[in-house]
């Protein structure tokens, strides 16, 4: 009995963590690449408007975006999922959500918190 419960918690962890990590990584990479490609045009527009050079600087992480996913099963099939991504020192997003894992996917039940930088 105890092994079955532990297995359900383990499956809940993997079933919520892995898909969230894959999706978040793809999202962070896409946002990073979009901003990296737009950076030269941003600097040009900024300089055309006569702003000082220090106002035209946008920093991105040199080694690509950073992201993190933490899954904490609270019941078999239900987990608190904390996610965060960042493409630069002043640009990132994080949230804490309650999710239901049903074996083939997850359903978002509620957002428990959010942070934006």
C-alpha cells in the first residue's frame, strides 16, 4: 500500500515537472531569440530619438535564457508547480500554480502567485 502511494507521488512529480520544464524551456528560448534579433533595431530607434547611449542598452544573458521548474506533489495527481524564466537581469517572469495530473497531461487549476521583473 505504501509503495503504491509513494509511486503515485513520484508519478505526479514527473508528470507535472517534465512537461512544464519542456514547455517553459521552449518558451524562454523563443522569447530570448526574439529579443536578441530585435536588439540592433531597438538600439537604432533609441539613438534616432536622441537618447543617451546608456538609455539604449538592453542586457540579455550571454549564455541564453535561464529557467527553472519545481514540482511539489501535495496529493497523488495534484501538485504545486513553481516556474521561472529570465532572458536578462531585468526581464523575467515567475508563477506558482496548482495543477492536476491525470496520467496523459495536466490541467491548470489555479494560479497561486506571480512575479514579473
